[in-house]
C-alpha cells in the first residue's frame, strides 16, 4: 500500500465573514481541522492545524508575485500532517462560498522533502490532480453549493509516489 503524507494549503482563507474558508479537511476517513479565521489567530499558543493560517481575501494581480503559489498571509505553518493512502479521497469543507463566485474547482499537489516548517511553497512544483469545471452549463462551484453542502472531494492519484506533499485546493 502506498502512503503519502499531506498538508494543505487552503486557498481563500479569509478574515471576513463575507468570504469562505476551508474549516475542515477529511483525508482517508480521518478528520483534520482547517484554519478557523474567526478564532485561531487569537488563540495562544497557535493551534495545530492541517492548513496554513492567515489568509487574504483579495485577488493577486501580479502573476510574477511569489504570492501566486499559496496566497498571502500563509502563516503559521501547518501543525498537522495527514497520512493517506494513494487512491483515497480528500474532502474540503468550506464555511461558505459566494454564489456569484462561479468557476472551476481544482486541487494541486507538490512533493516536498524535510520538515514542512522549512519549505518555501514558492519553490514547489505543483501538478493538478483534480478538477471540476463546467458541465451542462453549471460550474463546479455551483454544484458544490447546491449538491454537496459546500464540500468538494478529490481522489489522491492511485499511482502517486510515496512521500510528503502539499495540497492546494482552489
């Protein structure tokens, strides 16, 4: 059995109630808390989460910016790592998603070595492993809102090399 260790870079973790964030990740039937933008930054010591903390709600316009990889404000680093089997599912639980923000949903992975605390996410090479785009005129984000209660599930590739990976979901 191939096992991969993953931590998540959760896109669009926002500091405002008007936008959503991923508050929980279910990986290979185990549940991990995401970064809770409403309380986690005020807890000391900082709680161990599977996601980078902080977040930034506005778009990044500079395509050459290092923020394009994992957004701005991606501190603190994740304190939890999930061990999942290749071919298993990972589910992202969003607090909400604005219905006006229609578009595809994607998930990306990048291998890394060593301690996640020393990884520069801007030097990682991400590859897309899942996508839900437009189907019968309905965007993936709309199906996520209407059909799955703001959750989205992707499958870890069955043929992935064992190791450590960062997952980015957007």
